[in-house]
């Protein structure tokens, strides 16, 4: 698994605002929470199924289905029971090894991250305590961004979207 593309994030928007001389406000955090809730609801629909069922459910979300990355298994097996599933996304990053391991030690069978470093993935896989699903950074971010852009459009604002947003 290659984390570089999953976790890619750039200074595009702040740089563009500086270049154009316009104000910039980062609302990424709250939109991550919207996306996290959507992913958790989708994962919950596969409750009682396998890790593969959860992956398929997540992959059915339009932003993930059309993204440049695919939902991937970082640790565990698609054939394992999904058990309790937690989508850990937000606060502008993932929790890495420490957060996933803590979830596994406290009864969570499957953790969903939008990205995770390769060393952390390898460590979690090697320890075999639980299942780790990785959904892809930008596609997952769009789950929260796109509904917000739709609300802005419905309010009569013109939205110029970049990097796949607003589809």
C-alpha cells in the first residue's frame, strides 16, 4: 500500500488565495466530521457482515467510487467478521498506530482511516489485533466538502470548485 498518494495534501488553496489577494478561511475540520459521519453511517449498514462487506459499502459512496484511490485493506482480512467498526477521521489527520491499536485493545474490531503511514500499516498488520481499512485522503475529504458546496449553491452563491470538489 502506498501512503504517499492517500495522504497527499498540498498548499494549493492558501497559495491560490494569496496569489489572488483574497481572504482564506479553513473549514476543513468541520467538513471532515460531516464526512466521518457519512462514512460511519455507511459502515454501519454493513453491520454484522465481513470486513469486505464494510469495504464494499464504503466503496459505494459516490466520492469514493469515483476517486483516484480505492478503498484498501491495510491490516486483517476481508473475510474476517467486521465486528465493531469505527471511522476515525478528522482533526486534520489520522491517529496512526497508537489510535488504531488503542481501539483494537478496547473492543473495536475494524478501524477506518482515510490514510495511514506505511510503517504504521505494517506494524498493525504484523500484530494482527484488528482490521484496518483505508479509504483515501482526497476522496474521503470530498464526502464532507461536496454537501457543503451544495448548500452554498442552494443559497445562491457561485461556487468555483477545484481538485474534484463540487461534483
